[in-house]
C-alpha cells in the first residue's frame, strides 16, 4: 500500500519570512487558507511540511 499525506493550510503567512511563504505557495501549492492537497509521502514533502508545521495541519493515511 502506498502512503499519502494530506496537507491543509490553516494560518496566514503575512508575518512569515519569504522562504516560508515560498514553501507554502510554490512547494506545497497552498495558496489560500482552507485549501487541502494530497501528496505521496516522501522525504521532500515531509521536509516542506516540517518547515511550515506551525501554519498547516497534516494527516498521514494509506490507500
């Protein structure tokens, strides 16, 4: 079974550094609050989620 991670943006990036904003908007594709994306679980995605974990909520699941 393949492992997936569901990431939802929960907070704004107004006061965050440019690096954090780029990870959320470009890396994870979360442009607005409340947007949810599902990705295959790998080290790259995990690293991005770990960097912005104070702005997103995430859930691991298997399909």
